[in-house]
């Protein structure tokens, strides 16, 4: 038995093992599309990942959405002391800034469309006007005017000849109708005037820097920080589950994977597992070499 005969078995086994594993690794992604002979599709085409891409996307989506990124995980992440302090600090900076660009209008406009924001303003104006008018109606202005007018007339006529003539009945006959007419006039004509004033005040407030408004409230910064922390914590604890469900993380991940090109997926996998996949290919060569070597002695 010469050297070539002895070496042939291990070398051939090594080559077969290398090519087999190399082909297996390549078949994860290649070919990218089905190969056909007439109407017959060749087996193992396309590759495993292109063929099972939709199932892979669904599995990844469920894994991330239901196991890897649960509402409890997100809650724990947002409630870590470091994250909470950073968010509270940013909110406080926004509240206390006196930059002319940081107004209530600009802040809300960033979250609502212009039409929705305008609709909210009009609803606010209407609500404030209704509250003011309700307050006027409860004051019973006609009675107040009549009462105060009677008092003033008595004071002015006291010690004069008119005091003898201006008794309570006469005074009431004069002032009660006046009070009723004034009340009726106010109820009829004050709505537009009040709404105009309210509208001007809202415009003034919405265009002021938020810091100016906060400073007018005269509340200590420590109290505001504590209040923000409390509100933030309650929102995260009570609302984060519903928010995460609305995000549909599983569906988003599934859609992203489906939209990803197979070549991009191959590049991504190889960027992470290239060494391991090469090791598998080389291991095939080593195992083939060992099997070929053992055949010499069998």
C-alpha cells in the first residue's frame, strides 16, 4: 500500500465533508428563487430561509412581542431610576424654559393636527363661556341690582323731602323693573362680549413661554418635580400594558422581516455568525478526514 493510496481516503473524506457542510450552509439562503425544469420545481429550491421567510417572520414577531419585550419588561425599563430621572428632568426643563418658541401652542401643535388643535381651542372657549354665564345666572343680578339701588336711593334721599315720598313700595316699583331689564340685557348680549374676552386671553396664554406661566403659579420646583414623578410612575404602571398592546410589536417585527430582502438577511446573519458557520464547514472537513483515516485501518 503506497502513500497515495493511504492518503486518498482521508483527503477524499475531508473534501466530501467540507463540500457537504459548505453546501448545507449555502442552502440556508441559496438559491434565492425556485429552480424549475418545465413545470417541475427542483427540490430544496429556493433555500430554507427564502422558502420559510413568512413563517420565520411570524415566529420572530411572536418571540419578540410575546416573550422578549413584554409590558412588564418595558415597565421595568421605564421605571429604572436613571431613565425616570432623565425623563422628569426633560419635562422640568420644558416647563421652566422661557424660550419664546416653547409655548403651549407650539407644544400642543406637535401632538395634534392644526384642525384638531383649533377645534380644542373652540371647545375650551365655549366651556369657559358657559361656566361664566352659569355663574352669572346663579348670581340673580336683577335682585342684586334692585337691592343695591334701593339702598343707594335711601342713603341719598335720607334727610331730604324726597325721603318722605320715596317709600319702600315706590323705590321697589322703580328699581325692580330696572334690575330685571339689566339682567335680561346681560343674559342676551354678554355672551359674545365674554367669548371675545376669553378668546383674547386664551390667545395670550397660548403664545406665552411655558416658563412664564409656571412662574406665575408660584409653586416650588421640588413640589412640581415630585408631582411629575408621581404622575409619570402612575402612567407607566397603569397604562403601559395597553400602550404596548396598541403598538402590536409582534406584527411590526413580522412586517419588518417580511419586507427585508433575503440578501439583507443573509448579510445580517453572516455578520453575526460567519465564524461559527465557517467552523461548521471546517468541522465537516475534519470529520471527513477522520472517517477516511479510520477506513484505512478497518
